[in-house]
């Protein structure tokens, strides 16, 4: 990581009252202090916040969720009607597609997330599949459009001609999977306004932009949705018949992060230090984790703290006998999934400022005290 760039980010970042790191004040974009996340479930007050527009003011008494479009029986639900339906509770990790953007060199535009635009929580709500079954999807419905109540003008061009709502679509195949929830609770408590009150989508396995907050509309569409967010913003370059094409981001890629030690932390020499972190994947399981304490020249197997649970992170630890020789050391973590896929060595430029899932260098100093640093 570039030292001067990190200093600039640190100078710009401020700590909120709850302990979240402020990356942008309005709309709110707040990062979780990744080195402070000691529990499997991220406490609500430390769960990262990603907003595209200001938080809309929604009232639970007048709230309506509309399910329509390419369906046989369109209908609307009040908040209380939704909560009276059979519910399910699932653990899912959400990660912003731009998480770890600060590690890109040279520096790029966008919120300068470090490690904490990722969190893990327990979500309670009604499976989206149940609502779609009640509405009766038509055979020609190919995607399900999720629309939030938040509106505004995006910051990055090309800009739409008028203010727009935040909206994202899921393939029909993903939308009917049992894990996709229309959620109203997080960690056993009603959603807070910053996390989508009264109702939000939770799309496990996909980057966070699919989990639309302040959800007011679910629309089945018979043609792929090509809105701003799926074309101008959260998109990447793929290849079709040898030609570059734009495709929307979707499934989270396998990734691991080191929570402790922190970047530039000073560590005592010749002692056992427990390196710790978390790893996650999209629609598969993380099965192995390795740590390097010499900048990637050699790797050693680390130990998982949590069992395998699809769509949720696994915390891990590694006992490092720190070197006797003082000086700078670079730590890396690298995960492997059930199919044998390992994190890539470097960032794929086709993803632009998104999908930063290569092993992230955590630079530390081994010495007797902070005063040992040159």
C-alpha cells in the first residue's frame, strides 16, 4: 500500500460517534472498523453503511410494497401484512463491490474504502420467492427489478436526464432462490433507517448493491433491465466472441482480509502474535486459508474459527512467531474455495475500481517500540 496515499485517506477520514469511519457524510458512506470486529455477527452499530442518495423518510403505518409487472396477480402489502407472513432468518455477509479500493495503485476515484466495507449479520424476513409465487410470475418474466425509495442524481457520468431511484435487478433464477429475503430485521432488531427501514432486500452471495434498501417496488420484467446502476456504474468489461462487452457485477468473488495486525502496527519481536481475519465467497464455500509473513514468498496454513456456512464469512487465525530481526514486514492472506479457485495474485483491470479481491498487503513493523521506527 502506498504510504502517502494512506496518510491522505487517514487525514480525510473521521470517526463517527458509533465508531464507524466516515468516508462520506452525505449521503452516508461509513466503514466498519475491521480490526474491531471480534464477533461472528457484526453489531448493528458497527455494520458498514453504503448509501447512494440521502435516507428517505418512510413511515411504517403508510408503507406499501408493490409487487407487479410481468405477473398474473399484482398486489401490494403493508408493513404489518409483510410481517404477518411466514418468515425465515439467515446469516449473510454483505460487501460493497468497491471495498479495499484504497489498495489500488495509482489511486482511483470513488469512496476510499479500506478493509471495512464488509460486514456479517443475521437477517429476518419473507423469502422473495414467496411473494413472486403469490403474484404468479408470467413465463416471459426474465428478471426481477428491485426499486428503493431513495432518489437523486448520480455523481458519475453519463448522467440520466432526470433524478432516478436506486434500482437493481436479479435474474429470475437468483430471485427464486430460498436465501433471497425481503428483510425487516437485522440481528434480531428492526432495521434502522441507515440500513433500509422499514424493508430491504438481502441477496446473499452477491455484492451489496443487489441488496436494495428502502424497498418499495418489486417488478417482474420481460426484458433485461439496463438502468444506470447496471450499465454506467456497477459494471465491468467482459469478452464475447473476442469483443469487449459491458456486464453488470453480481456474485461476490472469493476474498480474505487481515483484521489484525492493523496497517503499520508495531509488533514486539520473537513473540507469538495471533494474526486474525475473515474470508468469504459468493455462491460457494471458503475451504482453505493461508497466510504469508514475508510478502508472499512463502505461505502457511491458517486455522478457521467458524464452520462453513454458505453466504457467510469464516473468521480465521494464525499464530505467528515474530522475527527477532526488527524492521518492516508485509503480511498477506489468501483463501481457496470448494472448487479449488484461489484468490488472484493481482487486481483484474477489467473490473475498474471494483472487485478488489487479490491478497491485500498489510505492512507492519517488528520492533521493541514505536520509537524503533526509522
